[in-house]
C-alpha cells in the first residue's frame, strides 16, 4: 500500500494502538482527536508528537480516517463529519466496530469516500503491551470488492489476518466474540471470588494452569473437552456446590446455574450424560434457582425420570 497520512478520531484503547501500529508500518499519523484525559495520555504515550485536534480537523488532514469511537456514537460521528465536508472524495474511511458493517458509513460513501469495516478480534489495554498482540490477530473485515486489495494490505500492515464477514452477519460475528471474551472475563472473576471465599491466597495462580489447559482443549476439541461433575452425572456434587455458593458466594449462583444448564444440554446432546441423570441434575438446578433470595437450598427432591433435559 502507498504510505498514507492517518487521522484517528477516538483515541481510546483501540484507536491509539491501531494508529501506533500503522505508524510503525511506515504510515504517517498526522492528527488525533481525543477529549478525555485518558485519551490524551494515550496519544502522548503511543503517538508522541502527533497533533491533537478536533474531529473535523483530523478528518480534513488525512488520507485514511480511522474512526474508533463507541458503537452507539459511530452513526452520529460519520453523519456529522460528512455533513461538515470534512470527509472528502477519494478518502478512505475505516471504522473498527464489530457490530457495524458498511451501512453506517453510507454518508461517507455519498461524499465519495472508500468505506471499510475492520474489527480486531482482540482485547485491548490501550498501552504498548497491545502492539505485539496484533501479530497474527484476526480482523473481521467488510468492504466492497473494489476496496478488497486495499483492505487486505491495511490488515497486513496491522500485522493481522483478514476474515471476510458479510454485511448481514456482522452482528452475529460480534456476538460470538463478545460471548466468548467478555463473558469469559466475568466467569473468571467470579471463579476467583469463589476461591477467595474458600481461602485461596492467590486465586489467579490457582486458576491459571487449569484455565489455560481448558481453553486450549476446548478450542481444539469443542464439547469433547468438557470435564467435571455435570458431564460425569455427579448430582450430589453439584448439590453441594450450590449449597456452598449460597452460603459463601451467593453473588455467583445465578451464573453458575445458567452455565450448568448450558453444560448439561451439551453433555446430553453429545451422548455423554443419560437423560435420567440429566433429569436429576435439572431438579438440583431448579432448587438452586428457587433458593436465590429464599434461604438455604432445599434437600433432595424425589426423583422424576420423565423430565426432558433442558
């Protein structure tokens, strides 16, 4: 790709890092917009010497405009910059939203700009730590055929690999990433809270080797990587878990039960757990749901073998 002048609007955790990566690839970052103290600190740390300017000034100054604002702000930002004449013919306008595709960039296209959606499948700290993580990172990209080569080169300059996502599948693509990464953070944080309640001095160190192995196994083998009491049909172990959580970590019970239901469904579907055991497990989980805010978990119910797995 011909070396371009880059402007970034929204110097948050993603924008400042991607701009720094493009700068390292030989492009010139000419201006950045960021209103908060945190954004200005990122510009100073990751883009030293780059001029801080208003969004309209940034857009007018560059060949490639990088829009890294929150999803819900993107439409207004594109509309405002296009209506003001800051976005111009022949310019490349790129956003990094996972949810949005090209439709949100329609005002920029009407102004004669090339439009590209490029979303890194990565979590960011907004520091230099993120830069080497871009190597080999997958970017979910959507663009017109005429801009395909330009987009491939842009992703290559960022150190990544392109995954082509149809316009109508952008939201589904982003939901998969958010469900896997964001909810994983919540799950791990709750697991550390439970271990802390059990007396672990360093719950992160306790979990790290286990979670690393579980993640690697699940990415390689899918459902076959499932282990633990639900897959084994250990009903009384799950009942004991629930009682322990109610007593010492009640804030984690709703998500434990929700994930137990999902795990139970998958274990039954792949044939690793018989429906009769699943029925008993469902009774335990139903009792757990009923116990939220209602005191201790009820004792063992009478077995009902006719229930279908949830």
